[in-house]
C-alpha cells in the first residue's frame, strides 16, 4: 500500500504543471535587477526594484509621486542626469516617462546619459527604449556601452556627452550622478568615478551601495573575501562607512554634505524571501528552481542575520 505504480509515474511525467512554460509571457514586461526596497506593500520583484530607486531619489530631495505630472518634481533647477549601471533600461524608463500612457520626458530632466558595461543588456535596453521612443536619436537622451568605473577609457562620444552635461548652457541647472546598486562591482574601485564625478562632471552623487559593518570577525571577513572573488567584486569595495566617507572627501565632496542612510532592514531579508518563494514556484511549475539565485538567497540571509554587510543609500552634494 502507498507505493506508486509504473503507470502512475508515467502519468506524473505527462500530467504535471510543466506546460506553464508555454503560458509564460515573453519577453518579460520588465527586466529590473537591483536588490529592491521591501516593505509590507512590496511583494513582487519589479515593484521592490522601483521602490529602491524611488528611495534613492527621495533621499536626494526629489519627489517621486507618479500622480504628479513629472516624476522628478521638486523645487529645484533642471537636472542633467548621468546614470551608471542602467542594466536593461528599466530605471531609464522609470526616470524618463511619467506613466505608461505618456512618452514625453519629465521637464525636470533636461538631459540624460545612461551607461552599462554589459553588451547584451545594452542592446536589449537600446531596442526597448527605442521602441518606446525614449531614446530616439536626440543628443540629450543617450545610452552607452562602456565601463563606468574607468572614465579615462570612455569613448570620445561618451566623454563629449557627459562633458556637455557638466558644462554651462546659460541656464541654472544641477548635474547628478545616479548609481543604483552597482558601485560595489566597480574595478579597481569606486574612487576613479568619484574623482571624475566631482572634478570632471561637477556632479552630486546619489546611490545605493553595499558597505561593511564597523565590527566584523576574522571569519566573516574571510568569507566575504571569498564571496567577492566568486562574484567578481573587488574585495576592497566592501568598506566601512568611515572609509566610504573618506573616499568621497578625497574626491572633493565636503564631509557635511555627505549623507549615508542604512536601509538594510528593507533590503536583504525581503529579497531573500522573494527568492525563496520564487524557487518553490519554479519547482512547482517548471520542475527546476532558480539555480544560482538560490545560493544568493542564502548569502542575503547571512547578511540580514549577521549585519556584516549593510545596504545604504548615499547622497553627496557638490
């Protein structure tokens, strides 16, 4: 009793939920990739990713209420925006469109330059943004495939685009560098971009980044070093808040104009929980889980429980 017959096993292979792959909507409506800002209202990945960008913008002093006419609505001068690590362009869409029914650019963003160093993601973003008429050949909205970590190696076109953004056009305006969940990947470090942002672009900085806790054990540091090597992040990029501030000050930013806010409680555990739920759903419907993201979920659980890594929003005003 209770044993499964050969016929039942055969039927299990035929009559299961794996045909769900034929019902998936491809390409996906969104291709967001950041750690997200998770609260009681956020249960889906794209929603949390959008929330993280919104939190960064609000920390820099911008309103992100999409009910307003313009996403970046604030009592400020027009913004010239340099956005590094744009991935597949979802944050570009968020910034450059008010909602799904309008294709005009928010007036507060006078110019936009997006940068990603992944060729596949760049080509995907180019196709998507062109189809939405967000990138349509105009010089004031452009994206590039380049290594944002090494400004000295930027192409002439990218240098001219960003220098034009930083230059004076006769009207009062502010230049901002946006780095959403990307700087800890930069090799050899963030410092070259911070230096260029302050001296070359004359830009303020708004970012979400990963920092190291002030007090960590030898074992925690060793494990983190191994993890950094496995994912291709420079080990030195995991630094304390004090050292991070020192990097910004070395670039030229004043200490009193640097703000760092720890939002770890809204990041790691929430994303870990989502990955765990998605893993079970994939197993049920497709017959396989989320692969390497399962390991990433365990890393996030470690960060959430130990506090060894902190997720922080950074604002440095020029």
